[in-house]
């Protein structure tokens, strides 16, 4: 009987996990000029991207419920991409590089390299 409950629980949870993982990755089209504020908490993949991408012109504010705004950016190539934000924020993302960008107050910061 326990195996039946375990099997049913796994069967019910699996689609939720798969849907959640699919929603967490956004692949920007090659002609995109920037990353949207709506991409909060997602992995943004760049493939054949323009050489310079802009972050939202005004850094998104922290939400008390869902926490600070951040995006993980993965450059799939073939060339380096420069991310630009307010107050002179600039970061170069090399091919196959993965970085996390956070909005803190009215600035962006490079928060590190998340584990892949």
C-alpha cells in the first residue's frame, strides 16, 4: 500500500516539477536588444545574440514576497556579449559563461557565477 501512495505522489508531482523547470529558462531571440524585468529569477540564454544587450533601464525593485530581482545569464555563443545597465554597469559574458546579475537599490551588481 505504501508503494502505491509513493507511486501516486511521484506521478502527481512530476508534471509540476517539469513545468516549473521549463518556465525558469528563457532563450532570447537573436534580435533582442535587452533583458526584461519580467525575467526575474530565470535563466536567460543567449544564442547568436547581438553584441550589446541592455538590462531594464530602471533596476527592478525588491519584492517583499518574492525577494530581490536577479537573472542568471548563460551565453551559448558564438561570440562574447556585453550587458549594460544604469550607472555605468557593464559586464562581458564570454561564450559558455554563466553569470548572475542582481538589482540592489538603483544599481546592478555582478552577484557571481551560479552552479550549473
